[in-house]
């Protein structure tokens, strides 16, 4: 991002948070930024284009922070706490702007897609962390547990934003994990069936499974499938061929499509098929 773009963006964020989006004019933004209108339109076609750029800036920053946590090689419980802390800290850092957006319902399709992507990243990360913390026993209930954790987090966020209650965010993350321990134990010892299963999420086309993953994540999912279906010879061969091809610097799409055709009737591997399709932009 060029320096002048950043100056314009920072001026707009300040004014949008203070006055609101609708009440802020382009003239006020350029006055605050100390530039001409011509310079503004050199970088942004309109006030709405600037708003979208601000959302993109926040989205990129959030995703970078969240992804950086994965590279820290933290124990599962520590990673989950840090994810919660990071989520709260990021939102609180932009609270005036986000309150404005919620209050004025400044919204378009592009912003909606970006917010959905962020929600998907958070949901998938929570689900993966909960699986890592509680292991195979929680898998039948992991989607239900994920939804309950997010439901638990929301009221505390409202207290932090609207009631301005001060809390240590790391301690709050630890507290939420402690309560999650109780929920997980209840699920594991329960004889009831889960409400949300992987198949239900897939069949309902809920957005949570559609978050973009990279090749490293995909290979990890393939390794998990190999271990899970190690006793099924035909399935294992297909999965291993996929793994070998995907590891190549230039994977051959026809080979991948051929292996996916072999898996088409395997509903238990539907999620893996979706992930491969997403990574390689296949239909």
C-alpha cells in the first residue's frame, strides 16, 4: 500500500468512527488527510470503494494474525486460547469503525463476502483447534461444540465493546477454554446424537466448510484420510495417488480429476473431495 493510500484510509477510519459513514463527505476526508480531491480519486473511485478497501485492509490484517498463530507451533490448548485472545483484541482495536458499520448497516455484496470469509476462517480454526484439544472422542460432536463456543464468546464481546468492561483477554480465553472442557466432557459422556454432523453441514451447504485452504492444509487432510482408511485397500491407493500428484510442483489436473472420479460415490470422503476441488478450482 502506498503511503498516500494509507493516509487517506486512516483519515476515513477516524471520521467514519466519529461521524458515521453517511455523514462523512469526501471533502472532509481529503481535508483530514491533507490532500486534494484529485489525489483522492487517483486512489479510490468513490467513498464506497474506499470503504471496501478499509474492509479489505482489516480482513488481510486479521487473516495474517490468525495464520501466524499456526506457525508458532503452540500446544493445542495454548493455540485455542491465543485464537480467542487474537479475535477479541483485533475486534476491539477496530471497535469504533465496526460499531459504525453495524449501526448504519453499511453493506454491499463485496463486504458481505469478506465478512463471510472472515467468519469461515474463525469457525474452521475453532473447529480444528477443538479437535486437536479433545481428540477423536469429540469428533462426532465437534460442530456442536464449535457453535456453543462461539455462542459463549459473543456476550463477552458485547460487554467489552458496548459496556467497556476491561478484562485480560488471555485470561478470558483461558476461562472460555475451561468452560469448554465441561461442555466437551458432557458431549463425550453423552449417549445423545449430535445435532450438527459433518454430513449435515455438507448437505445443507453451510459456509463453514468452504473456507479456502492451502496445499499444506490439504496434504494434512489427505494424511488424516490415509490413516483413517488404511485398511481399505482401494481407497488407500486412490488417496495415495492423489497425495503424490498434489505434492508435485505442477500437479496434473487430469490425474487429480481421475482420482476424484474414483471417490465420487464415497460420501465419507466428501469433505476431502470438496477441499481438493477448492484448492484446484475444479467443478
